[in-house]
C-alpha cells in the first residue's frame, strides 16, 4: 500500500512540473508576441534632398543603408529591407528616428509638432504619448477647441506636468 502511494506522489509531482512548464512556456510566447520585439531604428541625414539615405536596423530582415525618395512610404522602406523579422507584427513596431548632423557645428532644426493640428501618428512621436494619450489630445481639442498655450495640455486626461516638461521643446500651439 505504501509503495502505491509513493508512485502516486511521483505522478502528482510530474503532473505539477508539466503544468508549470506549460504555463511558463505560454507566458514566454505571449510576452514575445505582445512585446513587439526589437525596435526598428531609422536614421535620416539632416541635409534636405530629393532622395534620402536611411539606415535601418533592429527588427528588419536586412540591416543597412537604403536610398529613397521623399514620396516613399514606410511600407516601401520596410519591403526594401526585406520586411520585418519573423513573428513581428508591423503594426506594433516601435520606430526611432535619429537625425545625423553632417556638420559638427550646426544642429538640425526639428520641426515642432502643432498640437492643434497634429494627427494621432504625429502626436505619438512625442515622448510618453502613445495611441491612447494621442487620441485623448485629439478628443480634447475637438470638444474644447484649439489650445491657446502649451500649458493647457495638462488639462488632457493622462498628461501631467512631468510629461509636459519632457515634450515642451517639441510642441507648439498655432491656430
């Protein structure tokens, strides 16, 4: 009788270990799918031209420098780079755009985003502004009208003084 209980305990132990392994494996797969993987890094030259040289790295199949006209879309750019790496949802990619200054003495002037006219996509390029906060900004300005000062942005749900300070130099309010 006691030997039967010993086997029963081993089977319970093995069953518990298998359940834990399955749960852990599922959690890893889900986190990889939700996490979006590596970001794609886009580096643009700061000199205006009819063509752009773009360095792509990260979650693309073929890292490297690609030349495009200003009429190309992000999809065109990704296709030239061989597409995104396997298992990456292109809609969940995070992109980072870096401007390279050709001259060590001149800094490129980044165009400020007008929070009175910016699209959700433009707003999401700001630090700490994702799809939900971008939509909240658009909803606020649709309901209340244009922002008269940058400081009014803190009236939008989810945007506090800390976020405002981090994006202050990147935004403007122009009617």
